[in-house]
C-alpha cells in the first residue's frame, strides 16, 4: 500500500450558519417582549450601543452641565474648539469599513406630544379570591378558633372557590372539633361570591339559590339527584320521575343555568389579563389597506457618540480602538438585524393583507385558506422565515387586533358560489375562491345557523352539512361535529328546548 500527499481543487456547496445569520434568525422569531429583553442584555454588555431615548436624556443633561460649567468667554471658546476637533463624519467612517448606510444616527426628532406604548401604562392591582374572603372573615368571625380554621379553609380553596379538603383532613391539620369546622364552613358559604366553600356543583348552586331565597324542595331535589341529567338535557326523563310538566321543568332549568357554576373564576380571570402591543398597523386609506410597522414595538438603537470620539481622537490607544471596533461591529450587526426584521415582517404582512383583503372588507366569513408556502412564494423567502416572522406577532386593523397566525388556516373546498352571495357584498365582486374557504369562515356559518334555528327543533349536524352544501361549501357531517365541538356548541339533543 502506497501512501502519499497530493493537492487537488474541488467545488462544493454547503450551508454555513454564520454568527450574523444566527443572530438575524433569532431576532426575527422574537416577539416584542423577547426582543426587548434581548436588546437590554446587549445594552448591558456592549458600551458602544445605546438606546435613543436614554441617549437623548444624557445629551440634555450634558448640555445643562456644560452651560453651568462655563465661567468665562475664553473657557467657552476652548470648549467649542475641542468639540470641533472631535466632530467627525460617522457615515464616512461606516462606509470605509464596508458597512451599509442605514440608521446609525445619533439623534432623531421625536414629537413630544406622541404617545408611546409602555408597560408602565398597564399597571393594575387585582384582588385575589383568598384576599376577598379573608376580609369578610376578619369582619364576621368573632371566635379566634373559627378565625384560625377559616383562614386554613380559605387558603385551601381552588381557583373556582371549591373545597379541596375533606372535614377529616381539616380536623387533622387544625386539631379543631368537627362542630367548629362545620360552623366555619357554613360561615364561609355565606360570603361573597355566593357558592364558595362548596364541595360539589350541586351544593354550589344550592348555596346561590338559598341566598336568593329561591330554593324549594323541587330545586333541591333537582340539584341533588339530577345534576347529570340536567347537563345532558334529559328533561323528559326528569319530568316523568318527579311528576311535573316538561314546560315547568324547562323554566326551572333555565333558572339553574343562570347561576354561576364557578364562583371564584371572576378573580382568577383578573390575574390572567395580558396586554398586546401590535407589531403592525393596517389602516384603510383611499379605498385600500396600507401596512405600517409599529416603530414602538422594537427598540430604537444607535451608536454612542462618546465612543466614536474615543476611536477618532489623536491619542486613541490601539488596543482600545481594536476593542471598540469589535464592539462597533456587534452593534452594527444588531441594528441591521432589527431593521431586517422590520422589513421581513412588513413584506409578509403586506402579502397576507393583500391576499385576505376580503376579510378586512367583509368580515371573518370571507377568510380564505392560506399556507406559509403561498406567502413564501409571494415574498420570495423560505417557509421557515415566514413562520418566524408571524410567530408571536400581532396585527392591529379596523376589525381589531389579531395574531398574524390567525390568517393562516386550513379549510374546505367550495363550488365557487357564494359562501357569501347573500351577505350584502357589492355587485360584481367575485366570491369564488380556488383555494377554498377557511375553517374560521365555516365556523362562523355554523354559529350563524345555530343562532337562527328553532330552539324546539334544532338543526342536527347532518342538517347543517346539507345547508352549508347549498351555500357551496362541501363539508361532511363529521367535520360539522368537529367544528361545533371546537366552538363548544352543544349537540342538537342538548340544545333542544321544551
């Protein structure tokens, strides 16, 4: 076997993920909050990078200090001369190092009357269920033992206000007598909101009816023995067993369904409030929809003028210049990535708005099926880039605020006749859609059919499938049932009224 060294030239193609590309991909997929956190970390580690608002405040403070520090005309002239020596053309500096001329400006005019989104605007104090009940306990409990046991019980309630412990478990934990525990539970069940402290749904509803003075033997019997049959709408069975008319039973069940099955969820919902800052605005201007990026959704970054002066001074240290150049490269990459993120999001949303123009004009019934590949082909980018551009991003339009992913949905085929011919669309508008009708639109049609049905003779899933087919929407009974379940609409047997 002969071993030897030789040289040869080959051509090959391979994908290289450079640090710049990795950073651009990460920044594109960040939502507003994640991008802000990432930028704050970069501001902490890169002295060359600063945020425009903070830089403006520092510049104003420096100007005030300079005015206060001037004691005579000579010192003022020397300060001006020194400032002139340090004033450089930063754009030329960037071009010399082969950077694109993008927004590296050190100052930008801002309208002082313009209102910007800020998380500080959305501060709120929400009362928790346990706090609400503790206040009532402190006012009503005279016995220290009841107060101690009541605090333990309240802390053990779930988010809906139901008991999670048995009487025996409470006795073992508190060492109190059964009579004291029972008395404390009864006291808590009189608190607002009515229904807290119950162990079962039937008990919760009976507490509310008792507080309203409506509880009688029939209601108590219904809530104790027939709660599952009521949920399944088996009214004929119940009426026969308790010997009342179906009409009277229907009236009583209507009253029961007006009660709150989860009395504590009002307080839990307050803690789940989330606020959204839209990344994109869609405005209706001159008979067309115009897309604009929300500049406040991304931090406004710039290169520090102070460090520019350090790099260009006559006594600039070589090692310092090398360090600052590296930091400058990092700052420029970040600014370019954020700018590229804005451009990519704008291109994607602009293509989506043009495709879904019927939605913005006529409503959700005219939302078309749309895939990532369609937008990727339209914009000329990869599907994964479209996915990153819409992930966690929001759009504000005249019809409300929507997550951009809302406009990408599967659907069903149509025959081209109006899924919306009867919806008041202007004459001459083409209601056909080769790509099909979005599942969101189909759900709206199903909801509309359920809302217009005779409660005593509700439409079955097969009935709705045939009615949708008459509108030009080809859909099976199973698909109708699937969409109905997703919208939490009951089946026809459970929607029927007597």
